[in-house]
C-alpha cells in the first residue's frame, strides 16, 4: 500500500491503449462503459511491466471473448502537463470482425457492445474520445500512424509500436 505522502504525488506516467475494430461494412465497434455510461473504443489501462498490445490482448480476451494481438499502431497521443502524470494513449487496429458475430462482454465493466456507422460516430461516441477515434480512422485509411502531443498533430513517423512505452518505465527510460 502506498504511504500517505505518496498518495498526494500523482504517478509519473499513465498509459492506456484502445483498439479499433471495423465490421465488414466499416462500422466501428464501440463499447459502453458501465461505470461512466460513455461509448468509446474498447480500451484498457496498461499495467506495470505490460506493453499496450499486451493490455489490449488481455482486454479483448477478458472483456470481449476475442483472442487478438493488435500490431498496427494508428494513434500515439501524448499529454504532458506540469504537475500531472504524463499520459500516453495508443490506438491499435484490431481487425475486421463479422458484425453478426455475438460478442460476449464482461457485464461487470461493460453495459454492451454496438456497431456504429462512421457517419453516426459524432452522435454516439463520447465527446472526449471522438477525436481519437476519428484520428484512428484517418490513420487507417492513410496506412500510417498519427502522433499527437498536447493536442497538436506532429509531423514525421509515429513511434514504432514495438517500442511503445510500458507503464512501469520512468520518463528518462523511454526508448
């Protein structure tokens, strides 16, 4: 358990990973989080010593009943604010799923799964996640990866997904 003084100090790094699944009609799979009542891509916090792809494989297996290993990074979103934990958020492409497939979901964390046509995303996805979803769709169409730092899109290639930061790394240990 953390000491009281440690509780007042935010962690140095927050790492989350999401996965974009498309249907054969290019609809986007969204999940509704039970605790927040928002619709977003399936996503998970990355645990200490775990990489983003490992977190997504764990999420897909435990929460959706899918066995995947996402490999194509679409979005690398970094937020660094003085006094707060640095935030690294990744979105990977999980593949194309048959929209008629019944997805078994973890009812403790998810209220449900739904396929949303891309033109309806603005009406269905939570506003705080919509930009990242749209960036992921753009990156997929371009066959590239998009890096965003503090809300500003960066020029140049994305960080290689094999070199993505794990939750346990200190900032000066980043590859």
